[in-house]
C-alpha cells in the first residue's frame, strides 16, 4: 500500500501541468495586429522636360510596413494632377523591393506640372511630384524695352520692342522662335517673328499707320508662361493741313446777345486726324458784335471754338474763322432777332403759369419747369397754326420742352384745372 501513494501524487502533478499547458496554448490563438504602411517619394521628382513629351525617368515611390520592411503587391494610384498630360496607367503595383513606378507625359504648356501617388490608408499619402515643362527650352517670356513710345503717323518708332525668354531658373534661352503681331490700332512690323539670341532677346520695330491713336503689339510663344507679352505705342497727328466747319452755324438770338451755342471748327492733318494745340484766327463780320476769343486753340479733338455775341442789326450777321489751311476761311451765319429763341415758363406752385404768354422766334424753344412744391399740372395744347405739339404728362416736378418750327399763336391749358390755368406761345416769323 505504500507503493500506491507516491504514484498517485505523481499522476496529480502531471495532470496539473497538462491543464496549465492547455490554458496557455488556448490563449496564444489571438490574431496579430493589422499592418500599417508608409509611402514616400523615392525618385523622379523635379525633372525638366519638353512640353507634350514623356519625362526622361519614371516617377518612383517606396512603400514599407510598420517593421520598416518593403511591401510588395501594394496598389498605388497615380494622377496627372495639374498641367495636363497623362500617366501611363492609373495604378501600379509595388515590386519585391516596395517600389511602384509610373511614366509621366507632360501637358502641352510650359510651367510647373504635378503628379500625385496615393495609397489608401498609408501614412504620407498622397505624394506630390513636381515636373518642369518647357517649350523650345524656355519656360517664360517677359516684356523688355520699347513699350510706351510715341511718334507722328506713318513714322517708324525709334526703338524696337524687345522681349526676353528664359528657362525655369531665369537663365536666357537662345534659339526660341517668337511671333509678333499688331493686335490693335494698325501699323506694320519690321519682322513677324524673331529667334532669341544668346541673351534671350527677340525684337521687332513698329511703323505707325496713318490713323492716330493707341497701338498694341504682342510677342508670343504659345504655351510659355507670360505669353503673350504686350507693348503699347501712340501715333500722334501730323502737321495740320485742313479745316472744316464743326458746329454752331445758323443760330438765332436776340440782337446784342450771345448765341446759345459756340461756333466751332475742326482742324485735321492730311490723313483726317484731329490736330490739337493749333491757333485759329476769328473775327466778327457783318452785323457788328464780337467773338469771345479771337485766337482760340484747338483741343485734343481738333476743335477750336468761340462764342458769338450778336450786334444790334436785325437779320443776317456773320463771323469768320481762318488759318493757313485748306478750307479756310470759314464763315458762320447767324440771325439777329427782336425776339428771343429761348423762353421759360414756371408751372405752379399755385394754379398758374408764369408768365402766361411768351414770344419766341421761329425755330425757338420753350421750357416749362414745375416749381418746387407744385401740385399736379400739365401742358395740354388747345390750338396751333398746324399740328399741335405733344401734350406733357400730368406731373408735379420736372421739365417739359417744345421746339416750334411754324410761326403763329399756340394756346394751352392744364388738363387738371382747365380754363382756370391757361397760357399762350407766340412764334414770330
């Protein structure tokens, strides 16, 4: 019986050990934590290439896991983000070394163009690559000298328009073909295209047209940053050669009073361009009276003018503008009248017109002005020597005008107040 007790003790110890092992083994079946990935730029960034062509080297990213081990078979998504162009494929797989590559073709314009590489859930995603696209080896075109010149019509400008082409680092680029065009105002160029020299310069010279005014020339290389470049010039009028009547003839006014509008002449060069700063001589002629300026100077629109004050003679009166130009002298004819060409009537504020009767010369004008605080009134025509003028509206403010071209007596009243408010216009022959 003594031999059985140690054996039973041994069996109990072995069972406890087996149970402990079984519990330990059961706990080790928990799944491992998920992998984490990091994506980084590996090669191909900052390449310089010709617009519209594939870059010389592929773009490369590197993918690793949380243990810094290379990850094979990861799917990287590629996108031509800015600048146009394309990538050879929308996705690529990492190789055994964790590298994914893509070929990038640049867009058609010069400039900085970007490409992105993305890996879903990865640290560092997305990655951006920047490429430099150039045209004929150039990146930028910029204006140089020559803009802002001025000369007379048909003259060739004294200095050329100059533009400069450079690469992405700002260094001049030789051999770039640049086009020149007149885009506004006319004129002709010494050359429509130029090839840049060792300083990156291209030039052309503008010959101004026969028409005065602003001119614009552009230098361009399609797709270059800064293209087109604009240059400005101004063609001024040539020497004055001719003069013509501009405005103010055939006016009427009361004798010994100033005409309502100035007499004006236009001075031009041989090509019809207005000439400024030119002096015109002016004198009053038949009928007496005077002119406000006997030597007016043309303004920038080529206009010289003076105000004619009529003499005391009824009927025709004249004044004359003259200069050593074709078309000179120019005679203006006015009519001195015993009645005015203009008259005014105040409407209201009560039930009245003031004055109730006005007399003007044929071709004259009457203006009715509603007084401040006036109640609603109108001018309603009752009689006329011919067709009655158009009535005014019923209003309490503003003005109303009629020009009379037939002599005779015109009567009117207010559409609101009738005969209690009436008036007369007498037009003298």
